[in-house]
C-alpha cells in the first residue's frame, strides 16, 4: 500500500517532512473520488521516495470542509515544507500528473523519468472514438420505440424523470436497447435537466417530441456531435468569441480546427487531442488562468465522446449568460458583489444553525426549512439596503433566463431537424 490515511488531528504532523506531500480530500460517497483512487495509487508508486500521498476522508473530520477550505471533492492539495503550495479540484488524471510535474519543477525538484504510454490521460477526458460504428435505432423495431415513449409518458411527477433511463427501461443497457450512442441520451438528458428547472411540464413535452421524432432503424451515431458542433461554432453563441485574448484565443482556435476536421469526416488521432489537452494544462501561469485552462482541456476532445454533451451545453450557457457585452446594465464587479453577499449570508446562517443532520428525515427537513427561511429574510434585508442594485440584479436574472431558454430552444430545433431528416 503506497497511500496512507491521515486525519484532522494528525494532519499538521503528517504533511511535514523533506519531501512534498499530496493530500487527497475525499469521501466514500463521491464517485469521482473513487474513480481517481487507482490512478493515485499509480502516481504514488511512480513517485515512490519523492512524494508522499495521503488520503483524508472529509466526512470523518469534525469540521473538515471549513477547516481545510474544501468546497468540492475530490480536492488534491500539494504541500512543500509543511505548507500548502497549490491545489486542484476535480482534476482529470492528465491534469493531476502534469501539475505534479510542474510543481516539482517550480520547487527545483526532479520528477521521476517514466515510461507512460497512456497513463497521463487515464480516464479524463475519455476518448471514445466511434466514427466507424454503425447504429440501428431501436433495433429497427417500432414496438421498442413505442414502449420507450410509453414509459416517458407514464412517469408520474413523484417519480424521477431521467429521459435516457426511462426511454431504455434499463440505464445500463441504453445503447443496446435504444440503438443510439449514450452521447445522444446525454444530450436529451441535459436539455431536460436545464429546462425542467423553469418548467417541468414543458421540459417533459419537449423530451417526448424529440423521442417521437427519432426514426426507427436509422443510424443516429453522429447526431449528438453535429448538434454540439453547431452550438460551438455556428450558433450565435460560438465559443471562440469567449476566448478572445492571447494564448486562450490561440488554443481555442486550434481546438476548433480539430473539430472542423472531424466534422468534415476526418478521423482525428487521439494524440492530436491529447497534445492540446496537455497544452491547456501547462499554459497555466503563462497567460491562462486555471478556470479557462480546465475549460479548454475539456473542449479538446472529440465531439463524439460520450461525455461531451454534459460539458459543452453547460459551458456555452455559462459563457453566454455572463457575456456582459450583451447586457451593459450589469457587470462582473456587480455580479461578484452580489455573489459575495449571498455566500456571506449562507455561511453566517449555516454557522448559526450548525451542521445539518446527515440522515434523511424530519430533523434534516426542519434544518433545511430553517436555512431557507433565514436566507430569505437576509436577502429581503439586503434588498432594502440597496434597492437599485437588486433591481438591476433581477433584470439581469431575466436576461440570463431568456438566454438560457434561447440556447436550449436552438439546440432542440437543430436536434429535431437532424432527426426528422433521418440523419446519419
């Protein structure tokens, strides 16, 4: 075993020493944490004698989230001489490997010389190249489609509505039963999830319309990629406009050129994608901030990849709704100010109420009700103190919602057009 456990009580002692320490803040319920675990074992073995890797179960620390400043897991913190040097939140395996090497270099330390064929890319971003695979929607059987539509229609408001799961009847067998790539199911699910936050019934109706338009016995393998390509490079929310300066602009254009080649039917080698992912990681501190670095790394992936719908649609919405050029009555400084107020109030109220009960039940429900009531009271007070600021905030929220709705409507329209045309 090359990784040791640490606790909040022993933490300060455990991160001391002459060699750097990498601490994995994790929890047993965290899927990404569990997926990262085998890779951390490999990393620890590769750096044996040069890097100590520790794991801390954040749920077992009395006030671990606040004490260690952890907001999301997995969080990986790198220590040198007992002091935190840097950290990563939810990194891909490539990003973690490259950043450890980068930190070693910055500290004047030598990284081990490794033969790593694909260990750098590991599980993220996944590269499932399926250009040559042939698909047969619903296995060519109209009764399979009819059964899926029935499951979608009959789902009650009390039941969980996951389009791909309902359509297939078995989440694990989506591709086998529906006869389309999981990427198309992800796109259907993302559209529903985003729109259901505003209008649940409308989101369900749209899901039914899209599924009803799916032809039986067609090869729909490239549909999701075509929809994402349109959103990224043809729609009014074309992504490169949001990476308009310096190295970010240059890298986004390189990514676009690979996507253009793929869209034209060319098979793009995995090594080409991986080279741009590496560049996105290593350009941190050289004109690229960490947020854009992560976003560009995630974009530098084949649009046929199974996870791209879950990345691309939220990313475009995030940039488009914060494009203050389109809404000059609101700006970054004001948005940051309001966000800071809301966060301050949340932390204050949570501190007053104490930690929520971990088990589901009346006690937890009451805690959540108290949290909501007190936050609403505090927001009313904030609004009374600065009515003009909050009035403009509300107007911007309307713009944000309208933009989100327009993007989802555009994506749905492109998807329906391709399906109705029996796209290949």
